[in-house]
């Protein structure tokens, strides 16, 4: 039997509004697979194919006009689909689905960047996140588990996830140690349907954002769209703030939405204008209140920096 428990808390959390929007000017035509920030630098991961001679990573200042600082090739990386940063370890991680490896990037004393093969897995590492304790979180679709690694690439925990969530894509950790998962929800009725019927039904109802307990076995709450325009498509990417509000990049619908800490719809944050832009990856900088959003393929790739204000 499947239970969804809803707990309600009275929180003194002020709403967010977008105050300033700025764009990082890009001269490259490659698609964007990731954005993150470490210290005072913004890192953008480009889809350069398998060519080792192309600069895969560009590093920009975190203040307007976002001057380009350096370019990094990452010659060993074949097919990276995400980049995340760890303030605690002062480093970045890249997933590589082709080699089934995670690479680690550090800055040396001479300001040169060093990339090492940090972790080899028996599954395809795709999206990642870093917890407040500096641990690396990745989805293992083969075992339907959440994998958590320490700073020495040791596996700290492998958490089997409840079978009621399917098509796992991305996970982040909340302030109390629960997990927010981007997924497709399975219902009791799905068990008795043919796979083609399930697929058709899922395409109508979209994907879910669910909060799971630390052991991964109980769904505490989940985002339930109240109208059709609130439905999420596949491949959504998550970020979370210190109040456990969730930012969701919804690339199929060309938007970023904000969910409250109880996973209720708050609003569409961006794009702020009429022009639609694919919002594929995002990173929220708590200190500077910057929401960095990147996405797009080849000719229309872009990185926008939104300044958020508490009101």
C-alpha cells in the first residue's frame, strides 16, 4: 500500500521576487550541459562532443559584466552531462556517462586548474548535487538507488528508493537530511496497466517532485499540479535554498519555477520576458542571491543571472 504523508508547518519565510536580470555573453555555439559557482567564479560546462582539443569549460567572474577568466579543456572527459561545486572541499565534480567516471577539478597554487579521475562507477553517472556537508549525491538507475560519496570518493551510503517512484533523474538534500527527487510517480493503478497505457498516462500528467525520508522508503510529500500549466515534463533539474524552497529548471516548458518548502507551487521565476528560452541547468548562490540559469543547443545557448530579493 502506498502512503503520502503531508506535514504542515508555519514558517516565517518571505516571498522571492526577481530584481535584476543579466546575461553572460557567450561567443561559443555549443550547447550547455551545466552551470555552477565556486567562490567568486561561475563555471559553464559546454557540450563539445568527443573532441579533446575543444575548451569544454569556461570560467567567468560572478559580477557584471562577467568577464571570461579562463578556458579549460578537460581532455579525458568524453561525455559530461553535469557539473557541481563543493564549497567545503573547494573543488568541482564532472559526471562522464561515456567512461562511467566522475572527474574532480581543483585550482592549484599557481592558479592552474587540475583535473583528475576521481571515481569510477558501474553505472552511468548523470546528474549530481552536493550536500551541505560536502557529500556528492548521484542517482543509480540500475539499482534504483541514491548514492552518496565522501570527499575521498568512498561510498558512504547506498539508499534504495521506494519502488513507487520511477524514472529517477535528479536529487538534492534538504536541511534536515531528507531528499527531494525529480521522478515519475507510479500509482496503484499503474501496476495493472500495459506499459503503453502507463506511458500515455504519464505524458498527460507529467513528472513529480517528491520529498523522501532519509531511508528513501517513504514519500513525505510531493508536488501536485493544480492546473495543467503547472505540470512538469521530463529531465527537470533541481536546486534548493536554506529554507528548503526548490528551484526547478523545466527545459521542455522553457521556464524555471519555484516551489515552497512544502512543495507547493509558488510561481514561475523565469523567463521574465516574453521570449522563451530553454532552462536546462541552474545553480542558486545563497550568499549573493544569484540564480544562474543555463541551457540551449548550439545557436541559442545562453546563461542568465537573475538577482533574487526577499520582500
